[in-house]
């Protein structure tokens, strides 16, 4: 099986089109096309569609496959089996196969939340457990994380036709927290619900967080922790924020794997709520009148 980059180069040259000409048609630079063909970069979902349209080929042809596409709604899709194959691609370093595996699901506004919760989140939890058992190295775990982040970025380009509300949320993980995929997905979920979401990752100084909360007039702070030893840091951050007179109306919601064995501990942290999944997050947002369900 040839790679996406090899196929792109082959199809482009067959059409007597140079990299600059293709880039011009797509609205990107010649260097971007060169990086695609070298395998250094991979296009977003929307751009992948445009490449197929410009070159008059299917995405299957670009990826070197001839596989019938499926959908999440299809009864034939075994999510457990699908996840096992995706996990295999991610732990064996096969980035393009992992990307294509997700693309076969035809990500859309109808199924994107299922892909986040039942596939990507579940697979990353299983990969994390593999690392904890010593079955894979931290380098492999980090590689899988970066590929999943790329998948999320690809799916974020899918038109959602969501009307933006008046509320804003700041999403972040605790300092030194290496596992940020879950919070990135939650940030996307907020956007799908019509709440303007600012995702700032991890290792952000507390004073910078507070300045952004004020400047952006944020209504909700969403915090995530994967490891239980980060909960003390979460508690300290919440205490500092709660003392700020300019943030009295701010609501703080927490979540993550660190709460798996003791979901009630969020009360001791000073948070306003805990969400274990998308459904509980949406329920809380509805109860607090941030969204109309």
C-alpha cells in the first residue's frame, strides 16, 4: 500500500500539475503541498476533500485504499473492534492508517460526539493503561496522543452550523499535566453547544489564567486532571481564583480520569460541579441556563 504523499505526487504528476499550481487551486503554498508529499504534514478533513475535488479522485484513491465507507449509525460497525484496530495503528506508529480509519466514519455534526466519547476517548484511556502496565513506552503514548490531537483538529474543520451564544468557557489542564486530549475534546464539545471556547492547554501560570478570565469575560472555567496527584494543584488554583473579587460569578467545573475512583472529591476542591462525560456536562450546562436543551 502506498502512502498518501506518494499517491498525491503520482496523481498530481499524471495531471501535469506542479506543486505550486495545486497549491494555488487549494489556497495553500507550494511548501505545504511539498510537505504533504514528503509525509511531513497531513491535510485537515476539509482540505482533504478539496484535494480530491481538484484532482478528480476519491479520498480512497488518495489514501491508497478501496474500502467501502461506513457510518457510525451503521449496525455493521462494531465499535469495540474498530477501537482495537485504531489502537493497534496508534501504538504501532502508523499515523496515516489511524487518520484514515477515523475518516472512514465520515465525521459529521451527527456523529462527531460519538467519535469523541466512544472511540477517541476510550482508545486513549486504553493506551494510557497500556503505558501504566509497561506494555508501551512513554514515547509511544505521546505519539498516539499527538495523532489523536491531529484527528481532533481535522474534525474541528467540519461545518457545524452552530449558533454562538453569549457565554464563554476557558478550558485547561493542570500544570505539568501531560494528558490533554480529553480536555481538547471537551473544548470542542462546548463549541458544538454554542459556547465560545478558549482552549489553552497546560502549564499556564495562574496569573495569566486570571488575566484571561477577566479580559475575555469568561463565564465557565473547565479544569481537567488525569492523575490523582494533580488534584492538590487543582484545589490551589481554584482557591486563588475564588478569592479574586472580579471573578465572583465564574463557575468552575472539573473532570478527568483523576476522579474515576472518587467522583465526590470535587466538592473538596471548591469546584461548582463535576462532569464525568458529555451527557453530564450538557445536563449541568442546561441546569445552569448556559444552554437551552
